[in-house]
C-alpha cells in the first residue's frame, strides 16, 4: 500500500494552516485576549471564525451549507456525488481563557487535508465534507457538544432553555433559544426535530466521520509516539450548577469532605477492574472563594490536568488530598475527641475561583480550628496535625503550604474562642468511563451519599453522556497509513468528549445511521498534558513549530487526508441527491462566503 496523500503534499498546506491560526488580522488569532482565547459558541466570534475558514474553502470551489442548528458544512465534490460522504471536522469555539488549538486543530487540519487532495489534482470517489460543529464547549449554555447533539438527534441537544454565561452581566441571562433566534436560526423547526428525536442532517448520507484533536493528557508522550487513534471515548456523569451537592448548616464542610472521602474510597475500588477516572473539579463555599482573613489555612497544591483524560494513578488531586487530611486528622485525634479534650472544626474549604469544571483542581484550601482543653496536649495535637497534612499530601502526590504567621498557634487554641465558620460547602464531582455500568455506579453512589449526608441538589440538572466506541476498521486503516508514512502511533482511549462521539451514539439510535467514527490525536504537551488554557500547545515543546514536516500535527493531517480520500464501500442513494441537496431538503440552507471584516 502507498499513501495517496504524501508528507510532501501536506507540507504544501503549512502556510495556509499558519495563516489561519496565527495571523492577528485575518486568522483565528484575532480572538486572542490578554488572558487567552475567547470564542463563545453560537456567538458572532464563532461565526467570524467560520468565515475565515470559508475564505480558504471558496478558493477550492467548495459548497457551503448550514443545517437548521447552525452547523456549517463545506463540501468538496467527488466523482459520484450521490454516494455517502466522508466527513472530517471539529469545532471552533473556545472556553474562556482558552488555548489556540482545542477544536480548531480539527477544522484547520481537515481543511488542510482537503486542500492537499485538491492541489494534488486527484478526485475522491465520493464527496468529502468539512464539518464545523457549533458550541462544542460547555461553559456558556451548560451542555457540551450542543451543535453536534442537535445535528445527530440526541437528547443532550434539548437545552434551548439553558441560560448563557458569556462574559458579562448584561447578557448572562440570554437563553440558547434567544441566541439562536438572534442568529436567524429557525428555532421552531429545531424544536420539532428535538421533540421527534430526529437528526437535522442526513445521517444516512454520511459513511465516515473523523476528527483531529490535541490529546488532553500525557498519554502519547508517555508512549513516546507522535499520534494516537482512539478506540473509545469515555462517557461521563457530572453535577455542575444546580446539580452540585450543597451542604449547609451545622458541620457543612465536614459533611462535604466526608462525602468526598466515602465516594472516592468506593470509586477507587470500582476503578480497579473497570475503566474509569473521577475527580471533584470544584469544591467551595457559597459558590465563591472566601475573602477576608485567611490565617490558619492549609493549602494542598496539586497539578491541573484534564479531568477525563489523565490516568487516575498519575493525578495530583488537591481536593482528594484535602478530604484525606480531614479523615486522617479525625482518626489520629479520635481518643481526644471522644473524651472531650479536643474539638475539631473545619472552618473553610475551597478551590480557587478559576477552578474549571473539566479540570483536576490544582489547589484546595482547608481551614481548621482545634480547641484544646489542656495545654499539656498541645504537642501531641500539633504532631497529629502535621502528620495528617504531610501524609495526605504525600499520598495524593501533592505539596502542602501553610498560610498565616504563627500557623499552629492560630489553629490550636485553648482559650475557648469560637472560629468564623463557612456556612455552606458545594461539591461538583465527575466520573468518566468507557463503561456505562461504571457511570451508573458513580451516579447512584454520589446521590445516595449526598442524601445520607443531607446535601441538596437538583437531580434534573445532572449532565451525562454515554460512552462511545470508534470504528475498529478505520482505526486499523489509520495504523496502516501511519506505518506507511513512518509515523509512530498507538491505540488509546479518549477521556474527554468530542463531537465525533455524537456520531457513534447516533449509530445506536437511528436505523439508517451507519457512520464509521475515527478520532485522531496528536501529542501537544511538555509534561503538563493540559488543554483549555493559554499555555496549550500543538507540539512537544513550546518552541516547536506545529506547521512543519516534523510536527505531530502534520502527521495527524497526513493520516486524516488519506482516510478522507479512501473510497468507502457505501452505495449511492436511490434518489441520486447530493449530501447538500438532502441537507437543504431538511431545512438547511446554502450560505454565502463572507470574509471577516
């Protein structure tokens, strides 16, 4: 076998990729702010980014059509336009203070793959479609993958009433429905599709869907390979916003920390023989980091990584360190507490305000006040306190720092003073797995423990998604392309959700849907393994050039181009309609190219 699209062919697209990503005037870089990338889903900025891609697609004679949900498809014509298409793509929106490449790498890489095919002068047997899915990230409307969920007829897309959170108080209450109306989308038709549970795109006319993405952990670096191919995407169960567990009243913090301790102990055991990872991304009081006097605070310092991708044993989880500290301290002082000689009060507990719902928290702060009846017990109590801090930090691979002068004198007091205690404690757990049974275990465990400990939460707001499995046949073909191209690769699991996973789910729901999904990862880390932040890279080191023949991104595009060019074995439709014609018949519409102002 030989590659239809070579390394040299992809190299000819590097200048376009560099321009689309990094030109501050006409490229995606124009959305860079002082604190990182800012490109909300279903916003003018997202539309502007789509038009940047459109300018390049127009030069290749590609059609541009939009489904009723606002997802945009650029179509490169093949020899038989009535055959099901090979699709490639991703999203262009970015989380607040985000990075340059999460999402856009799949769009720009897909465009580069098509451009290489176009300039080589070879015609695919069927159309190749570049998909740009709307609003893949979740911060603004409380549900990830909104555009692709609606497109593939999934229940997760039924979030039109969700309120936006787009950066300022003036538009914080804008619903997804009102935002769609402002964009000129036909919301009544969208509702009709959602109510019927039907796709807004002709799924029967899609043979395959592939997506290039940066790997959101250190897995490829650890394997010392350039790119990876996902066998499956972990589903998740999450408790954001009103679904978070709110502990209030007496011993709120201690009950919240007990909730973490009990659930993590059970999940640790469950994860021994099942695929699964879990964390507590946000844990704080009254919805925000406390202000004022912060003396007597113990700070556990871990490492922020993607909550779904980082292997459990490699995590430096600060919240878990804090919960373990609470357990160990109470155990070591049990005799003193039972005899009434010592009283332990947890006064504060919080992750910083910049903690992300999809990131392992890098820091967790715990305030503690220990009242002693007899000063002769001070040395033993201080020793127990130091031991609990050190052991908890060490077991969770975290560091620990103490805040305030005379820390131990502040924390351990025998004068009968009453500490200022935080009145509520909110915990937002998350579990991800390729096994639905593991997610059910986690959901039942979280809710039962929350009920036992008296936490309030809104069960209707729980966010979940099913695991999805990629095409084994396409994965093996990608491995062949990589080996032919001299590219080091490996089979991996994706811990984060991606638009391509929506197609895998749709295969299980719709009779005429038989899409082969493929997820191609490229290495992007320098041991941090972190995306969704301004330090995000598309290489192994911050000095790497992602747009050269030595880069992992280049290698990913080589494989993606050959996969897109490959003739699929699907038969042409009886009506001889093209993908675009089918989409328009479903309420979609052709778009005119508009260059960014």
